[in-house]
């Protein structure tokens, strides 16, 4: 059985194991390891994959540790669009083009003159 990832935490931390732990604590995933789910769905699901002994109800997270879980590389069959989780409105001009903006132009390597220009663009009316 392939375990799910919690994508937000995976993208934020890059920690695959922790992301799996978070995802499998979702109530619907926990239910998959209970007998009703096994009988009504999972046994049939496993036989579809050729696993005839059926679904094992051993929940793979015990005392915060994954049990009987192995990482494997797998063929990538799908792609995900990166438009998920994007905010409706983008950064406004004056979030960057101002002194103390979200980008440190000096740290990025711009010369002092260029930093001044980028922080004081005539095109952008700054708040200060
Ligand atoms: C996320 C930060 C960010 C935002 C938001 C942003 N800019 Fe910029 N802008 C930059 C950076 C960095 C540069 C310098 C790019 C380079 O060195 O090639 C730049 C360059 C420019 C320049 C060229 C200045 C010159 O002297 O060549 C103009 C004009 C400009 N931005 C206008 C805008 C306007 C108008 C908006 C809003 C619609 C905007 N920027 C939003 C980061 C930003």
C-alpha cells in the first residue's frame, strides 16, 4: 500500500517521513485500518492489486514511529500543477520597491546606486 503525503508540510519542510506521518493521521486514513473499511473496501482493493491475503489493519504509526513502512523510489506517473496554494493577488510593486521591502537588494548584490533606484522607482508610488 502506498502511503499518502501531506503535501503542504512536504513542500514546506522537504521531510518525506514527517509528511507521511501527518497524512496518515487524517481520520479517513485511520479509518482505513479499521475492520469495517477492511471488509467493505480494502480487501477488494488489495485483491485488485493481486494481494489475495487481504488488507492488514495494523495502523503503521505506533508511538510516533512508522512501523513496517519502507521508502521506495517509484515511477512518476503524474504531474501536479503548481497553481495550487497560490494567493489570489500577487505581490504589490511597493512590497519590493521600497526601503525595507521583502527583498534585500543589497544582499542580492546590487550596487548602492542600483539599490537606491530600485527602492525609489518613479513608476511605483511608495507608501512612505
Ligand atoms: C517580488 C519583488 C518585486 C515586485 C513585487 C516588483 N518588482 Fe520590480 N523589480 C524587482 C527586482 C528584483 C528588479 C531588478 C531586476 C533586475 O535586476 O533585472 C525590478 C526591476 C524593476 C524595474 C526596472 C528598474 C530599472 O531601473 O531598470 C521596474 C521599472 C520595476 N521593477 C517596476 C515594477 C512595478 C511597476 C511593479 C508592480 C507592478 C514591480 N516592479 C513589482 C522586484 C520586484
